C-alpha cells in the first residue's frame, strides 16, 4: 500500500499543469473579490468571493473524497449552495477537474467535526486532536471514488488540485503543514485512507 502510494505521488509530481507567471500574479488573484478567472482552473462560482478580511478565519485545509460517481460534485455543490451549513464542504472538485465554489467564505459547512484521531497512525496527532475542526478548516471534496472507494482521483482532479491548494493557502495564509487528509484527523472508513494521497501531494508540491 505504501509503495503504491509513493509511486502515485512520484508520478503526479511530473504532471504538467498551467503555471502562474510568478507568485505575484497568484497572490493578486488569490486575494481578489468576486469571481476571478484563475489560470488553469475551470471554476464554477455558486458563491463569489467577498473581501478576504471578512472571511471565516480558516487555519486548515481538509481534503475529503466522496463516494459518489462521476458527475456528483455538481449536484453536491448545488445542494450545498442551497443549504450552506449542511454536512458537506465549501469547495467541490469534479472528476473532469471542474471546481465548484459552493459556499460563501464567512459560512461554515458541517464537516470534520470530531478531530478525534489520536493514534498517530498517519501523522503525529498532538496538534490536530480536537483542534482541526469545521470552524477553522475549509473543506475540499473530490468526487468519483465509486464503486471502488480505494480508487484515487483522476489526473484532471490532481491537476486542478495543484493550483487550487496553492490558491487556498495563499488566500487564507495557511501553512503547508496545515493541509490534512480527512483520515489523518478523523476516524472514517477503514477500507481506505480518505484524502491521504491528495494531502500528501500538496505537502510534497509545496516543499
């Protein structure tokens, strides 16, 4: 399992995705209001950005994977937009790489409630136990691991994530070591490690 994960991570490092001209371009876009066009991302804005200073003080990013089929991110995002604080997340990513921004930044969806993983199975949990919770963590949901929950994200999702995670970290000043997989902080599904590959990729990319 570990060797397969490592091989997948190494392969993803060589993914060619559109790049920003420089960090200044990224910073300007990431701190904007409204519905900016972000190079390399197909973003569907169900809730536009406001003044970043009025956003919820997000300190962490939690990566989720839903057991829905391809195409389910759109429906999940639309349902979330209608009822922002329902169980779900702020950002949804479809199998084709389309990103849906579903919830206004000052609202808190219900996800990552417990932060009850304290067994150090995946990471050192001293800093996450009952600390990385919905009120301080923006959630990103990747659709498509159905019917095999252990199947990974698509190449298009990985390419979108490489840009999206940088945008999120820049917009909310989130340190690299505060990008977490759902299974790293919460007890979830024993069949697979939810979000672990994507969170690992984010940390490797940022080094």
